[in-house]
């Protein structure tokens, strides 16, 4: 469009010399310059919106990859904690059985012994359930963070498009 302004300014003296009033030529040149400015503004705005959306897409992809890695880390930690918990439970049960045997509590107090061992198992299972609950909470937090980022990006894109539309409307008025 910049070439049209050059053509218009070059034609202005010719048209004026040919008897066309300077006001008409000036109006045409002014109209053409305004149109060029609007077209330039539109191109700049379109480019800014495309750049913003590209950046947001890239950020979302990186965040999704990071979230996937973090979820894998959480799964690995949870599995390792579960293995440690089971090993610790086996050791605790074995230690408690050894204590019962050392104290001579075998035959007649077997019910009490089983209750103690069952208490160890229940306590360990509660710990496991709490660990899993916390891992799920961490995963949900990651998912929520990704969702919020997408919503924020959509809002920013929409706001930019609305500001650009308003700027074009004001320029055309």
C-alpha cells in the first residue's frame, strides 16, 4: 500500500495541472493515506495476535510436558514410598513376632498378638491411603494449573482482539 501513496503524491501535481481542483486531489490523497494507515494497523494487529497465540500455544505445550514429567515423578515417588512402606511393615511384623516369641507369648495369647499385628497393618494401610490421596491432590493441582493457563491465554487473546477491534473502529470514525 505504500506504493499507492507514492503514486498519489506523484499524480497530485499532474491532476492539479490538468484542471482538477487541489481540494479534490487533497481529499483523494487524504482518503488514500487513511486507508493505507488502516490497512497497516490491521496487518500489525493481526501479526500481534498471531504472535501472542503462537507464544501461548508454545507455553501451553511446555507446561503440558512439564506437567506430564511431574506426574511421572509423582508416580515414581508414590511407587517408591509404597515399596518402602511394605518393607517397613514386613520388618515391623517380623520384629513384633520376635518380641512375642522372646516373651513367651505364643499359644494362649495368640489373639492379642494378632490384634497387635493387625494394628500395624492397618496403620500402614492408612499411611498408604494418605500418601495416595496427597499424590492425587498434586496431580489435580497440575491439571488445574494447566486449565487455568488455557483460560488465561484465551482471555488475553480475546482482550487483545477486542482492543484491536476498538482501535480500528476509532480510527474509522
